[in-house]
C-alpha cells in the first residue's frame, strides 16, 4: 500500500507512506490512496477498557446512585446469574469491532478475575488468539482487591499462569490501608515471578487520604523493576492539597510510571458523595504533562454499570479530557492527540510506532487539516491495519 500526500503528526510534514508486508518500508505495493494533504496518524491504542462488561447495561441494568460501589454490585450480580462463555464472546467481539472501526488496533483490556470459574478470562484469551484486526493485551484485574477474600490471590496467580499479560491491582478497594500497601508489593512479586507488566486501578476515589500511588512508584524504584508500570484513574489526586500533589507528580515522573486517565467514566462516577461544590474528579493531566509524565487517555467502559454511554472512539474520551482539565491552549490542544497515539503506544510497549521504515503499518487517514480540527469534529476516517483497509469508507 502507498498512502500519498499524508500530513504527519506531530511534525506536520507531507510525505508518502509506503507499506509492505504490514510494515512501513522504503517501497510500497498494492493499493494507492491519496490522503489529499489530510492528517494521517498512526492508529490508536486503547489502554484501559473493560471488554468483559461491555454492553451489559442493554440487559436493563441501571446504576441508580451512579457510584463505583453500586456498579460493582450490579456487575457481581450479572456474573452470578448471566455470565457465560457465549455471552462474553458476543459482547467482546462487538466491542472490538466498534473500537477497530474508530481506528483502535491495540487494546489492553482489564478482565475481572474474581469469578472462581474465570469464565470471562478464558473466553477473552481465546478471542485474543482469533482476532486479526487488533492486538490484545489482558490485565488480570482483581475487582474486589487482592486480600479482601482468600481466593482472590489464588485466582490472580492462576490467571497469570493461564496467559494474562499484566498484573492488576486495586489497593484502594482493600479492607485496610495496610492490605492496600501489601497488595502493591504482591503485584510486584507476581510480576517478577511470571515476568509480567503491572497495570493497576490506583486511587480511584475522591478520598484525599488514598495515596497508594506513592507506594506503587517507590516500589518500582526500589526494585529497579524492568517491566512497565501503569496507574489507572488516580482520581484522588484531584483532591490532594497542592504541596502533596506536586510531590507525587514528581515521584511519578521519576519512577517512569504511565498514567492512564479515564475522563468519561470518572466525570460520571466521581463527586457522587458531594452536593455542591462538586469536584470534577479526573487526575491532574496538565501538571503531569508539564512534568514529563507519560499520560494516556482511556475509554474504560462501554454501556456497562459504571457508564451508560460509550462509543469506542478514543477521540470522545480525549474531547472530554481537554474540557475537564482544561487543556485549551493551542499548544496543549495540539499536544493532546499524543495521549491516544504516541503516549498510548509507549505504554502498550510498542517501539516501532510512527512513520519510519520498520514501524507498524497501522494508520488512520482523516479528513482533517490538523490535529485540533480532527479532535474538534472527530471526522470520518479510513482505518489501515498492516497495510490493509479494515474500514474503507470515511462515512461508514
């Protein structure tokens, strides 16, 4: 394939992109597409989503309080009475198709491993091997924490033995602060034992006393941990006093921990215990960008007990982020697209990403003249996967 007259990001240069054998190369072959000097970007990576619960709100589930806690109870009830392999397969495949249509070709999904049968994990590991349009990483996610029930750690370790890619954790959901700290250390122990990476739900609460991110960062530094570590949500940071917040952001930067903010869901879930004034409930994206933290934007949920909407388009989550933070200067708006492209690919562990020879041949051809216009209008797009069109009509 040859994509002619492509406007690159972030450099804004015009070039022809040659793709051969699924990779960017010196010479292209096959189909020729004229991008007409429109923006052409490497494809999106979705770093934080729960495919196992996607679309279950269509069964009539309603989170009346809008809280994280009620969402977990509703999900537990669904797992107990309705979850089966066929159900998981159907919903997950539909979610993958939706994401791919929007330009996502790499997905890291959290999978709840608190189910003794590990039904969702087994099915999603099968799907991971079957699908061609996306690369999938699986995070073994202990929905109720690692130490709230005796079986949790056993199921988590079993999940890693079965092939999950990342160790998950949620220290703020443990029964005590001591168990929260213990769960951080356990996650590193398991990651080192099974040579996995770590991707946790960290401090997803409005409680300013929830400060497990400092333990996650210091544990990575103390151990000289070689794998990647990602911290999802960090919504408590929105409630930290500024002196402590500044300290933690510098520690995150020093440790090299990726931060994955999920603004659609956390704008919905956070502040539910407030009347007014009510916090916005997303993490300190702008300050972290200014301190060279690798910040990524995630979708998190699609029509589930925690979020009744969701389009599977990373640009929708990014659109919310630039408003809620806000990131409204021309410089920050232009930069923001990094958080679903280059930053996300880095957190996913992809090194051959971009426009150079040897990079992956996954691209999005837009109808926009610049990244801000692309974000503003979320324009139609053509999606290329390994040099092949998987969504061929901009208006499809």
